[in-house]
C-alpha cells in the first residue's frame, strides 16, 4: 500500500502494520553489451527463489528485489547474442544493498575497466552496499575500481594470472568456486555462480534458506565429465600452464593503464 | 555466400568450396511467458560455447545456431520477471534439428499442455528433429504432446509423480539429472540443464567438445550444502514423501484432460 498515493487517509489499525513495510533489500546486477548470460541469469534466478521462500524460515525477512541495472540502454545483448530487458538505467540507480558484478566479453571488460562513469558507479555503490560480489571476470571490474585491494579474491580460471597483476589483491590459491573476505565475495568462472549465490543466500538469510533454494533448482550436480578447471583438465582440452601468465589479449596493458593512468 | 542471390555467377574454384556451406544445425528453444530463466539460459550459453569451440576438435562440424522461438510475441517474461528477446516467432519457425523444451510456471505449463497450437508445434517438429529434449517441467509439455510415450524419462523432482500419471511413459527411478532414451533426452530440475547440455554436446559432437565447454564455464561444482534433491534433503527444507503424489495444483486434472480430451 503506497501512502504517498493517499496522503489524507488514516489507515485502520490492521492496515498500519501492512502499510509501513520495510524498504526492500535491493540486489543490483549491472548488465552491459557483451555480458555473460549465466553470470546474470544464475544469481537472478537463485536470489528470486530466495525472495520467494525466505519467509517460510525467517518471517521477518525483508522483501528481496533483484534489479538488472543497465550500462547500455533499455536492452542489452549478451556475449552470445541473447537480448535482456533492463529494470533500470545506471544513472537512475539508487543505493543497492548488494552489488553483484558479472563478467563478459574480454574486449568489453577492458572498455569498462577504463570507463570512468562505470568505475565511479561501482565505487559509489560500494561505500554503503552491505556486500560487493563478482562472478567470473566481473572481478576484473571490481579490481579496476580498487574494490578488491587488500582483499582475498578469485575469478574465472583463465583470468587468475591477470587478477594477480593488481599488486594489492591477494589472489586465492587454486581455482576456488567462491572466496568470501569480509564484505567482498568473488566467484570463479560462470557456473561458480551457483555455489556463490548459495553462499550469499546463506550470508543474507541462513543455511536452511540456501538449502531450500538448492532444492528448488535441484542442484545435486553430477557429470561424468571431469574437465571443470585446470586442476583436472588435460590435453587436448586444456594445455597445462596455458593460464600461468595473463594472456588475455590487451589485458595486461589495460591493467597498466588502470594502475598508472597518467602513463607513469 | 548465397548462390540464390547471384544465380548467373560462375564461382571461381576457390570460391566453390566456400560458397556451399552446409545448412546450420539449428537448436530451437521455445520460450513463453512464465518460462524458467535457467531452463533457457543454461542450454543457450552451453550450446553457444559448443558452437564456438567445436571446430578445434571437429573441423567439419556444422555451424550450430541456437534460436529462441517465442510462443508469446517478440519479448517474453520469465517466471521471475526477466524479459528476453525472441529470435523468431513460433509460427515462423522452420524445421529444427534439436528441440529443447524448458519448464516454467505450473499454471502456464498447464495452459500450454492444453494449447493445440503449441502441442501441434512440438509434434510437427519432433517428426524430423534428430533429438527432442526437455529440462525440468518441460517434460510435462513433451508428455502432453505424446512425445514421451514409450520412452524412459524424467523431470523436476516435484513433478515426477505427475509425469507418472501418463500411462505410457516409463518414469526413471530416483532423481536422475539426465535420461537419454534413443532420440529423447529429458533432464531433472533447472540446474540439471548443465549436466544435460553437456551430454547433448557429447552426443552431437564428442566428449572432448563437452569437456572443453565444461572447462569454459568452469563447471567443477562444489557446494557445502547437501539438499539438492529428495534423496538427500531433510526437514525443515524438505518433507519426506511430499512429492510421492502429484500435488501440483490442477495438474492431475490437466493431465486427465490431455489423456481424455472428450471428457470420457
């Protein structure tokens, strides 16, 4: 019930409780042309399942609202060509309670790492957001904004060496699915978002809510393939050592520009 | 190069090979208002990774094209409110090589199970599609079209008892992620689509391509939560036996209408 719409009405007592809802807890996912589809779709769906089931376990939980915040107009196109509608534009976005930054096309990532408007958005949001998260190469965007300095963090396996070029980030060993360091949460590549979103749900709500969401999406993974990251993948699928250095075209130079903007 | 566009031109020898590309292999995913987001996004992204990497392993592989085929106009809204753009409308859809049917909102599912235009689309496509797949409650749509009769199949755990009301479907025991029976492939709930899409990629291409896609999306799942299906979930997250009967509101009656359309 929107009190602004009827300022003179005196709510009946039974309405009063209902008419003063707590502000929703807003989870914002910036989206941009070239974004990775599942980096967005996985948290969007899992957080919406949380929104739906949380009060079975926690009756006083706030309303959870998941919003796609567009860098690029009302509709963006993912790296693989799917078109998404945005909920709001970057410039109209109020304070988020949780920021979840997805990865995407490496060329576009590098543009965004050097895009003052976007980097400024991340920095401003981070001041009051309770949690700042990334999945996949979204960590490169947080890193470019300085938001992982002093934190342990991870990213998609192919970008770990690149993340390591930021001198003040403590890159986690191996290929973890999720790294939680205080209010910063970073995930591994793409499908890591499932494990990461469940951990975020447990942080925001509790383990039972995370498990209810896990059950809703039937996340009891089982695959006969065993090439999910470089700790297990073998030739010809993966060349050992190919990820030891930052070999994403242009990325090392982009990171240098981020770190030394005056060209020093 | 489209020869129809220049019927009189005589291609040079070097052009001839390039000018007669094989027709693309089209993977069609019907989308509708109320569809489950990840039932669409997971295969969309994994099949696009296949399209990108397959020729590293199989140089003669066809072009793979993933198309979202809309039942509901140029834009559809998922169950949880995300808006997708469609690639084409149902009525304009040519023959697909692989049909992947996603699940969604149970009320909308039941409308579609009784929607002659949609059911006719599934039946027509199935005649010449090399494979017909569903994930999650998409199996209810294939079942309504009679396309699982005589086949082993599965669906989201909460719908297994409902699927069992179709007398000619052999519902697989337990809560499998994927069931492959000849040219029919059915998956469990939502996240099962990851395991299922990898199996489909292995069928269409080979295990190495599936593993390369697995590596691309870093699918080395690991979660500390253990409630992914009723074989492991416990109260208060899951009430044992709650899925023993078809308890989706209206579904048993809808299945009766599908099986006995004259009301017999």
